[in-house]
């Protein structure tokens, strides 16, 4: 996958969705450029080609909203320009007509249709391949082809499960499409809508029925060139996250412990699966910012035992261009998204704060993730004081006093591209999922049946990786107390990774019965803070004044789910039922 660029993968999807003439070898267009439909059916090279197509719609988190991170939809980040699509989320104004993220409905169903097409196309893969090989003289390569076909089919099922997991996270219940019905309208529009719980059960079944046919770990296999395809770890991680969401207050208003136990069992399967060899990376900062070379197709996180599944793209410097401070060499006149002081205030101190410098002695994940006044970034000193190089009155400068640097390359230049990957699943998240689920049933200090860790032990693995000097959480001994500790840890550990918005939703409740105040109804109905930075006329030291830079609005029950567009409902012949509040 990593050796195929986005253009070629998009081309593959178009071929699949139209089933018209295509290249026999998509990496060599000189070979049989005008292949016939019969060639598509009989040429074994197309089997592998079509097995790439259902990966083309995987999300690229660096361009999720306003061509940037999704964090500005929550209290993590603030858009730096007044006119932006993010404002529809910030004001609770998404609608069937206007939803900046509404295109994912078609995007994910395109991925599902590509998977459905491949499963239909490869249904008779043994007979299909045996027609093209001497199964006696070429027994070994034929067996390898058969093994690949089995894996590819399992991956298509997992891809389908993943796309549905992203759809139900946004829309609740959606149509489950399992067959290819190529027609003018998307096939999903003619299938009845399933309940959220039915969709969850379908996703779990897809994974459980196919997990044994997946590659356990591509990086340790003889087919390392396939690294980047769905593996056993990726499949189990999808299942675990789906079941955690299904157990959360939004979908489990009675707090049924069986839902949490189901999530615990899925997490145990993932954490203890032989051959996965999952472990936390030694360095949080290096995991996100470490580059193995100035260019190329790889970066540090791809080689880390923490990474379960990541989406790759060609090396580029777009994310740096968009989000560097304006005075930096590569910065562009675009739309930087900037961390809020709401988030910064939640980074703990390792010891007593310094009254003249609030950024000293913070959780190391703060300095690994955020650029602040007085820090060094892009090979220079950041000065946001009046008259400084980064004064906040500059066009497209931060409105909060902060920039983010997690994921970014330090001191990127205009004539150099850099490898970036978007990590969809990693072990740090898994440990926090486990801590959350186990605590809800067994409390912080009792390991579940079949589990080797307590909730506290799992959480402390993550905290200790950040710093063993972080404040103790030993006083959190009850389920409600430790629940708040887990929520805090997710906020810090997973900052900007597209979890916060969805966490706040799943921790909430349309009827107002959320277990605590860390939920969408409260947090997304509050002020967003930033800093006003001035200069002490006597010492010339910066003076920081906390100010409100915007106000978030969240409408319940409507904003707990995306609305279906009017066009989708009409095209479905009213099979789609609009979500409440729209």
C-alpha cells in the first residue's frame, strides 16, 4: 500500500465503481491499457489491483476539517480565521443542508462498495487463479497467490467494518449494504436503515468471522511490502473501539455492565493476541515528531511497536505550511488551528509552578505538542509580545497564544517534503480504553477475569511513559473518581488525534443524565479561552491574561448525531429516517 500513490489508488476506485475498461497492470499503463471486461475477469493481476481499492477512502486526519485537523470542532483547538466551516460545529449549526463533514457519508459508502465489489469479484478465487497457473509445476507460487487471496478477502471484510464504525460514530444507525448493486444511485440508498446496536453487532461479526485469515503482523512477515494493509491488530482495534463506544453513556444510558464487559473482552483479545508484540514507544515526543530521514515513504511511528494501524501518503509539507507561526519560513496565508488555553490548563505540573513562567515544569507531553510564547520552534525563539516576531495581531496568527507542533516537522523548508502518517490506532489509546472499560465494572484496582492489568495499572503505563514525576492519582479510589482521571488522561495523551469531539459526545446524554460534567452538553456549551500577552514595563517580562476568544454552542439532542442530507433522504426513497432535532 505504501508504494502506491493516492492518484493511482483513486483511479483504481473509479475502475471498480464503473467496471469499464482498465489497465491490466495499474503500475505499468503500457501493458494492455484497454483491457476488456473479460480480461478483468480472467487476469489474476487484477485480483491484487482491486484489493487495493477499498483502502482509498481511509481518512487522512490532517485534512479532516477546513483542510486541517478536526480538533477545532471541540474545545481542543480554535480556528484562526473568522470565516471557516468549523464555525458550523462551534455554533451547533450543522444541518441537512450544511455539514462540513457530511461528505464522509458518500466517502465511506464508496469504500464499502469497493469492498463489496472485491468480495463479489473474488468469490471463486480458487477456480479463478487455477485457470491461470499450472498448479503442479508452479505449486509454491500458486499457494502464495491463494494465501494472498484469502487475506485480501478478509481485509475487505475488515475495511467494511471500519467504514461502518466511522459512519455509526457520526450518524447512529445506518443502512448495512453487503452486496454490489451498481446503479445510478448509491446502493446504500435502497437498503433499510439498521439500528445502532444492529450495526455494532454486524461490525463485530465481520471481524470475528474473518480475523483468523488476516496477517497477524505485516512488519514481521515475508510480505513486508504489504505493510499498511489491515492486520489482525487493526481488526481487533476496530472491534474494541466500537464496543467501547457502544458501552458509553450515549449508547448505554442504563450503564449495562454487560456492554462494558463485552468491550473488556475485546480489549483483552487485542492486548494479548500472540504475535502482535504491542508496546508503548519509549518517547511520546519522538513517536509523533521523529523523522527517519528528510524525505521518503517512512517515518518513525511506522516502525514503533506502539502503532497498530496508520494511513500513509506521499511525503509533503502541507501540514507545516498551514500551521507554522506566520513569521516562520514555511508558513502560509492559510487557516492554522491553534490549541486553546482550555487544553493547556489541563496539562499538569510536575512540581510547584513558576509564577513568572507558567510553562515550566509541565507534563512533557505539553512541550512535545504545543508551541508557546518563549519556546523555541522552527529554529527560532517564539516571541508573541507586542513588537515581537510573532505578535498576535499579525494576519493568520494564533488567536489563543499557542500553535501546535505534534505531528509537525521542526524547521521544515519550502524545498523539502517530509513523511507523515495518520495513526488511526495505537497501543496508548488501547490502554486507556481498557482502563475506562475495566473501571466501569470492576473499579480502578481489580483486574477483570482473564485480564492481567487493573484499570489503574493500564493507565499508569501511559502516565509513566510521559513522566514518572506526574502527580499521583492514588486518591482516585472510586469508580466516579477514577472515571475523571481516565477522561483527563485521554484529553492529554490523545490531544489533536481526533478523539476529543467524539469522546465528549459518547460521554454525554441527550436526556441530560451524563455521569459527570465532562460531556458534550457541558464542555461544548462553554467558552474557549486564549491569552492576551502584554509586556511588563519594568521587567519587560510577558504578562499573560486569560481571555474568552469564542463561545461554543451545542444543541441536544440534534448535535449528538450528524443529520442525513436532504439529497440522501430523497435518493433513498425515504428509507433513511432523519436523526432527531433536524
